[in-house]
């Protein structure tokens, strides 16, 4: 009698990465409106740009995590119709309903603040327009929902890429190169092709998904390599140096652009500066996540896992906190204004975290916030 295949080890380091990702997402959204409205020559603007720009790895990191998770978990499974059907049922259905519900909720919020509420019939009529339908389909009913649209594209395209990698295994070695070339072709030609929402397309992130896919397929070798190099000062120093230099270039570029003095205007160079920073930042965070996994910092691990489990729901919910928080008038010194921005970050973080964690204890929570694994309270 044949033995069932051994269950793969859980990659708890991915929990830390998701936690890093949601912190960066909330940081971007907490500072975004202030970056737009602040004096580009002020010290406060510089600080805001630092936090905002250096957090731009957030969405690519989540895409990379998806690549690792999907290929790590499915690469050894039988390639057949049943596996594909189960994949779509498990992945797509559990994010579609929360996505649709929050799309309606955020669009209703926008309509209410823009036009008010006169009567029910008129309010409903706004949801019967092409504008709403198009925005719903591409995740544009609210600024942050485009990410869910990208993840849906990842899930739709994954079985195709999975089939290709299984059919022609040698192509695995070309995954990252292929992802980079596809991303370049897409990003450098999207506007000429008439694509309006360029960064809502999966191909804007194909490099990061393919890096994740390559790591997921070769995770045993990748982890063995890290085990050998985990204490390497040269590896750690190189990653930190690349992140520091590329991050500085990105910050300076943003500052000069805001001041009307572009550092450079070549689209290819703009792509390179983004890709080098994001890729190196993601690799450094993977290194950090693995260091945390190997450490004895149990409380930190518990916090990061708790945050990771709530991250999908928090992603959907946190902009609502920021929207109402920003209705508060703030006058005063840059220090007071900076404290107000920090307050928005912590409100969005803690408020959404508490609500999602509380909802996770109830049956049917996946309808609104997706699946939330059962977990112990922090400190237990």
C-alpha cells in the first residue's frame, strides 16, 4: 500500500513577510494625501517622502509572497483538472465576495460624500452606470482595491504558468529573466497600447511574481543556501547597501520631481530604479523574516503571525479609518501636523487589526474579510 505524500512544512517566514507588507501598505496610505498637499521644500515633506517612498515595496512584496506560496504548495501536486478546479474554488471564491462587498461599500461612501443622499432610488442609480461596472471589474471603486484585482489575475494566470513549468522544467531557470522582460515590455509600452490603468495589470509586477515562483519551486535549495550564508556579513552588507543606495535614489527622484526638477526622464531608468530598490528590499525582508524564524523571539513571532492572519481583512478595511480621520481639521505647527499623520497611521493599523481579529472569532467571517486562521490571543 502506497504511503500518502509527506505534508510540506509550513513556511512561517511568509507570515512575517505579510506582516511587513501590511505595515508598509498602511504607511503608504497614511502619508499619501499629506505628501500631495505638503510644501515640497519643507522638512516635513522630506520626512513624509522617506516613509512613503521607502514603503513602495508593499504591493510587489505581496505579489512575491503569492508566487512563493502558490508554487511551493502546488508544484508537486498532480497536474490535472481536479487540482485546477480545487485551486480556483479555494483561492478565487474566498477573495471574490469580500472584494465585491467592499467595492460596493467604498463606492457608496464616495457617492454619499460627493452627491449626498436624496432618496434611495437615486442613490441606487449610481450603481447602474458603466462607470461603476468598469471600476468594479478592474478594482477601481476605491484607490487600494486594484491590488485585489491584481491578485485575481495572479490566480487566473497561475495554472497556465504552472503547466508550462511542469511541461518544460528547464524553463524554471529562465523564470526571473522572463518575468523581467515581460514587465519591461509592458511598463514601457502600456501607455502607447492605450492601457489607462497601467499598474492595475498583473504584468506590471511579473518580475516579482516570477522571483517568488522561482523561490517557491526551489525552496529547499533556497533555504539550504540561506542556512549556509545566514551569518555572512558580506551578503547582509551587500543587501543593505543596495537597498540604501537605490532607496536614496528613489527618494531624491521623488523630491526633485515634486520640485519640478527631474533627476532623469528616461522611462527605462525610472523602471530600473524602481526594480532595483523593490527587489533588494524584498530580498532583505526575506532575510529578516528567516532570521526571526530562527530566533527565540517568540512574542515577536506571535505578533507578526497575528498581524499576518488579519492582513487581508486589514487591507480591505483600513482606508475607511483614514477617510473619516482626515475629516478632522488640523491646524498648527509641522510637529502637530506630523503627529496627526502618525495618529492616522496608528488608528488605521490598530483599528482595522482589532475589528478583523474580533470578526475572525465569528462564523462566516470569510464573507467580509476572507479566511482568518484560528489563533491564540497575543501573549498566550
